[in-house]
């Protein structure tokens, strides 16, 4: 029997029309690269989106063609972010922190036709422009005047070609709307192509009260860049719910963020642990200085949130919401929310749970699989590779038949993360498959050691890596950044860990560094540490 329901496609214009109709006056604030604030509203944003979408079509953008962006989080980026898909095109956010060779590869592999670039990022573009396929390049200029290079055009002049009241294109929900490349640390980055349907479903599922839980009363600030997996879907979800949106521009240092959060009354912000580590230090140094909105929630993910960070923000009345996700998942896969029975637990036990990666998000299926391909029970103890399935999970990589091994024969995606799932459904990421330490045939979780080290008051940051060892195959090495002024020694850190872990888990050595090298999206670049300390234990 066929259902009698309307087959209304789940497309971004559905979200845009709602926010335009219901929340036209709700503020969208964006920090310009020069530091000034640009105040606008959802009504104005959607008018610009309509205009840009119309202009892109007039400029010859055909269905499914890519519009690349090379921009920080601000109002112009937001327009393209919605405008390219609304025109039937695909917004492809490029990460300006990548190496020029990688950008050339990605833009070419994605076959990007147009590019919209921040004036301030022209030097980055210069590094790979000749190796990229852009037919037209539009520059967002923040200062009036100033000549453009002869290969570039003015973005405002492009927008002016469109009509503010142009209707949105009729789109199929399965059409491509956006594109992102993984920040993979080995081999070429791989592209994921998101559909309108995945974006809309992702916005809905992250809006649920036990998920990120956006409301129309929220003031939402994505610190996570729009080029890092759709800013975790925040702009879409803010529009869907009619929340205020604050875009922080290029200044992502702790003080700039805190000042903006105070000024705009931000209630919900998201970013990777590194960003919030700096913010927490600034709060600790000057308690009471920043009058943040009561009930502020920080969604933190991208790498594991140390329990110490959750406790640290609690001291300032700020709630950390730990989330896990992947580029391949649009990206949210799990979000922490306490089950009702948690109310009966003591505070210490609650902290341990809150440091988990949370419950599988709505519409996300999970399973754990051991080395022999057998499914493991959810007992919170046994760990295996986490595999996922769902309408917001990619089924393939763009034009990469060689990467098919990331998908199982029965249609699941292999995350490459090793995890446990508790009987209650809480996910704990134990490690990346390739970051686990294999010592004498047993596995050691680098993430657990790192989290314990970062709970030590003298430790600012710690990364634990597997180093080849002549006897044990691999042994852990702890790379530690001390807090300013702290003078902690290796034996003290070893004693600190010995209180929590079996002896054979303890790192054989501790090295003290000025900083931990990072990937372009702020994760520890463990590959660089493994390379650097390869021979530290006399093998490798
Ligand atoms: P990306 O595609 O760049 O978002 O990276 C996805 C990977 O980041 C995941 O496979 C995890 O290894 C890691 N990751 C993301 N969120 C978390 C988290 N909350 N805890 C631990 N690892 C995380």
C-alpha cells in the first residue's frame, strides 16, 4: 500500500523559508576581519541568499557544480553556505590552514568551478591558484577601494546581479548540497558529498532536547570553522530553530572569543578542545571578569574532552556537552545527555560518565566489531572497531573507488575509531585504530593516559604515542606540555598515573615539549610525534 503523505523534499530552502517567515528580525552578528561587528538579521541573510543564488545561476552555475569557499566564519560565508546549495549548486568549504599542495589536490579532485575567497586569504590562494580549476574567483572585500588582481572579480558585484526576491529552485532532496574533505592524516584527503536531505535531517536530529538541543532562545556561536564539517551543522540548526547566530570571524584567541560571547550573550557555542582549553585558562586567571550568559553550554568534540576540562568549566557555571562525530557523518554521531537514573549517582561517578562521548544520536546506528569481524556486546568493557549507519552517514567517498574498504559489505561505515558501548548505550572512544599502543600483545589506550595526564594540575596538554620497542613491539611515550610556571617532573607524573592504571600501561618515558603539533583542525598530530621520537626506545 502506498502512503498518502505528501512527498515534500527535505531541502535547505525549507529551512530558509521558515526562518525568513518566522524569525526575520532575529539577529545574525558577525565579526569582520578588521574586528568590527556587522549586525544583520535572518531576514536580511535570506534576502542575500536569494540574491546570491539567483546571481550564481545567471553566472552560469549549473546543477551540482561546486562553489568553493576560502573564508573564516562570517556573514558572507554564511550566504554562500546557503546560497550555493539553494541555487542547485554544491558549497565546498576549503580549509585555509591546509598546505597549498593539499588545497590544489582537493580543489582539483572536487572540480571546483567557482571560488569565493576572503580578501585576507588571497596569499593562501596564491599558493595554489595555478593548480586549481576555478573558472571564476570572487573576492569578498572588507575595505572599500583597493584594486583587485586581473584574474579576480568583486563578490559584491556578483551578488548585485541577482534579485533579492528570486524564488528558490525546486530541488530534489537527494541532490548534493555541500562537500567537505576529511582532515585525514594519511594519504590524500577524501571527499564527502552531503545531500540536502542529510543536512535537514542532521539539523533536526541535533535539535532534539537530549542532543545539542537548539531553541529559538539560544544565541549560537560556531567557533568550529565552517570548513570543518559544516561547522557541525550549527548554521543549519540555528536557522531551523530561529536562534540568534554569532559568527566570530578569524579571531579565535580566548580573549576575543570571551569578549564576543559576553557582548552578544552567547548561550551555546561549539569547538574543539584546544580552543576551549585557552578559554578555560583565561577564565581561571580572572574569575568573575567575564559576565557570560547564565546557562551557557559548550559543545566540545573533534577530539576527546578530558574530564578535567568538564570539571574546570563547571567551576565557572558553564556546562560542557561532549559530542563525537566525523566528516563522514555530517558530522554528529553521539552527544552526551544524562539518563534520568543518573540523578541518583554521586558527583564523581557522574563526571566519569560525562567524559564519555555520549549516546548514539537519533537516526545513527552503531555496532562494535572485533578483529575477526564478530559483533561485540555492549558491556562497556570489550572494545572493537566502531561501525555506523544512518541517513547522515556517507555511503562512499567522492570519486575514490580505491577507498571502498572503509565500507562493509552489509552497508556500514568503518569509523577507524576503537570504542566501547555501555549497556546503557554510552559510547567511549578508546582510540583511533592506528593510535592504540600494542604492547606485548595487549592494547593500551593513548586517550585514557592523555586524559589522566591532563587532569594533573601542572599539565597543560599531553599526547601519548606508540613508539617501536625492541622487546614489547610498542611502548607508550608521553609528550607533555607543562602549564606556564609549573615544574613537574617525570617521576611525579608516573606516580600520578600509577594511581589509576596497571603498571604495564605507564609510559616508559615522558618528554616535555613547548607545544603539541596539531592538524589543521586542531587535533594532536600524533604522526609527527611518532616520527620525531621513532627511535626513542632503541627500535623503529
Ligand atoms: P573529523 O572527520 O575531522 O571530524 O575527525 C573525526 C575523528 O575525530 C573521529 O573519527 C575521532 O577519531 C575523532 N573525534 C571526534 N570527536 C571526538 C571525541 N569527542 N572524542 C574522541 N575523538 C573524537
